[in-house]
C-alpha cells in the first residue's frame, strides 16, 4: 500500500507548439491540505462560462498554462469546473457570463461545493493538490484533443461528427451539444476512475498525450470494498490505479498490490 504521491493562440496546432517549462506560470504557493494563496496578475486569460455544458469556453489565452489545461474541440478550448476554479485561484483567468460580466470566484466555489457539473469539493481538492505537485491532470476518458492519435488502453470519449452533420449543424452549437452530452453522462457517485494523471512532462502534447501514468478514483465516504476495487482495476486495464481519500482537508493516496500468502504445511 502506498499513501503518498511523490500555456498562445486559439488554434489547436499552435497551442501544441508551446512547451510547459519547469519554471512555469503555474507557481505552487501552497502545501498539501492548505488553502491556495490567491494570486493577482496584470495579464489574465479570459473565458466565458457556459451553463448549458457546465464548462468555460476560453476566449483569450495568456501564458503557458494552456499546454496542459483544457480540452480542444474544433479549435475551441473548454475548461472543466475544476480547471476553471484552479486557474481563477491562481489569478490567471477571468470568467464572464453571457452578458460579459465577470463572475466572482465565490460563485464558482458554490458550484463546485454543490456537486454540480460532474465535480464536488473533494474532487477539486485532489485536482488542486496534484496540479500543485506538477502533475498533468485531465478528466478520465475525455480526450485532450480530437487530433490525439495516441494508443490508449482505456477508450477515450470521442466527439465524432459525420461530414453530413458538419454541413448541416452550426459548429459552435454542435460542439456545445456534444460536450453537454459527454459530461451529462458523468455521475459523481459512479464507480469509475475520475482523473487521468500524467507525470510532469515539459514535452506534453494534447495531440499525442499517450497513456496516463496512473488513473485516480476519489473514494466517497468509506474506502472502496475489494469487489469495487476489482471493478475499477478492470476499467483501468494495464494502467495503475490509485485511490484518493479526502478527510478533514487531508488528502491521501493509496494503491494496492496482490500478495501471495505462503501455504502453510
């Protein structure tokens, strides 16, 4: 058992030309279990919150954070609620509503705490902790980019559109409809991995992300039973599984190995 875990244009291709550096904009200002020190920056990215899909669509990109944040669909970058909240805490993102009015941070906190948009507060704490350590974290099963041709053991959720649909449906509304269907299928209490986690990598690319280093499942309430762990491991295939538990602000990570007990004579 292991209880620890040791970036800009709106076009997808140009996003991938920017590499994440060790001394990135994603400065780490907190330790495990502590609150993030809010940052104030003169230059921020801008995103518009979309209530119908429970995500933020990035309008203006500033800095290198976008190399490892957000998914790309048809040249547009979308952020999940945990990514949105994390960047707002860093002071790297302003979020506006459909009237172009800035949304206060407290409103996004309220959404996360209210178990909305496929997230909960404990899940955000785990995401924030891993990001603070330099890990690259994405929603499990959601491909970073439709151009990602990496061979993965687990099958990512793809947003496939036929040529006929492409001609008959507006691109923006089509994207949002697909994303809405994608995230509406994710349930907070569903027994499945929550995050795909990659080791820090300054050459990470959304178009060729490869397999994650491990998959992470947040245990809600009691630790999962042996039967539940076996179900999760089957979903992971050959990729290692870690279980996360959040209790009183303390975040712990566990992994399990099979042990063959000696047969007594």
